[in-house]
């Protein structure tokens, strides 16, 4: 099974900060990685698909990059509504998919 | 706008069968470009994909190894919904369960989710 690790966790930042989360895959998954945001009591929300593509309706302050085993998710300027847990998810060996353990982002 | 509305009991006794339903609006369970999935989330297991059903020229399903043999996901075209059945549950099956859609052309990105159902396995 492909394992995903995320860092850091948790992450404390201030409004306006640039926030970066990394996701490391245990083997090459090409670009087959998505990013989700989850707020307490809510379902995950798709933000980025195929490593770097912004889902429709998602603010442009969110971005993703990377391929192979190393991926990065960035919030260019943290907003109060961005406080949440962020997950990466790979789909290199469909139908099985796996998620990372999550990175909780909160305010300093 | 696609909406997924989950229903089902929040408490299930050990050894019994967990059954949840996900009603679809704004899309069709028989769509040949979508797949209909179940997930669960718990502190111990994180976010876990359980399985999916989808229609192309026939109905197909796939299940996670962790629940294979105990799980069945099936579509009800008359009600435009799909369901999850998990048999022989134990307290380790306690989790929040979610249904979700993915579009085949979009790899495996899950763009619409149900609201989640907290299921507790306890006597």
C-alpha cells in the first residue's frame, strides 16, 4: 500500500501568513494527488486535484505543486476561514485510494 | 447542483449489520461518468475509503481490503440512491461515515460529499 505522510502537524500561523504543507508518498505516484480541506463537523472539501489544478469555486490563494513522491500545498495569505485540517489523497493504484493523516492549521 | 443526503441509524449493536443510504439529487446513480463511494473517518483510522459502485455497461463495485467480505454497496435506480451495508460490526467500526461522488474523467477526486453520519457500535 502507498503511504502518505504530511508535515508539519499541527501548524500555527497568523492571518496573512503564507502557509505551506508537504505531503510525501512512499512511492512514485506521478501527479495523482488531491488536497482537501475539512472543518469540524463537516465533510472534506476538494480544493486541488491532480496535484496542481484548482477546483472550480476555490479561492486562488490555494495552490498545489509537485509530482512523484513530494507534493506541496500552499495558502498564499491565510484567512480566518482557512482554519481547518488539510488532507492529501493519492489514487495511483485505483480503485484503492489513501489519505494522509492530515495537517491541522490554527492561529498562533 | 449535486447534493448527497445520508440517512441511517447512529447506533448499531455489535455483530449486527450497519446500513446507510445516500440519496442523490442533481445527478443519476446510473450515470456512466460517475462513481459512488463510501468513506469513514475515525481518530484511530483517519479517513478511509471503503468502496464504490458504478455503472458503465453493467454495474460494478470495488471494496477496500480492510472490509472485504463484510461490505456491500448497491445502487437503487428507482430511488436514485445507493447504500452501504457492513456486516458483523464491532466497536472498531465506530466512525463518521460519508458518501461521495467522483467523476471518472477526473481520476479519483471526490467533488460532492454527504453530510456525514456518526455511527457508534455499542450494546
